[in-house]
C-alpha cells in the first residue's frame, strides 16, 4: 500500500508545485489573477481530482499496470501544464 500513498503524494506535490509556480510567475511579472494563470490552475486542480479518483478506484484487475498508467498520465499532464506555465512567463 505504500505505492498508493507515494503516488498520491507525487500527484499532490507535482500539481501543487505547478500551482505555486503560477503564483510566483504572476507576482514576478505583476500579472496577479491573469486569465492564463487561472486557466493553468484550474487545469491542475481538475487533473488532481481526476487522478485521485483513478488512484482510489477499487474494482481493478491489474493494480500494478493501473497505477503505472496513472503515473504516466501524471507525467504527461504535468509536462503539458509546465509548458503552459513557461508560456505565461
């Protein structure tokens, strides 16, 4: 079960860091509350919710491959959000 706990922590840390980075970039550029920043934050929150639902899903035949897929999705979504963040700054 430590794998599930670690995966949940990874999801929380990655997406939390992206949200924090949005606030830092906006503050550095004097653009607090920009629509682009809000869009990135909303996407991060939505991704968080979706991934946590997938992690908590109980009726799975192959748990190992399911969690691997969730981790890969986190990586892909994280990269997409970081690319959007880089365009913000």
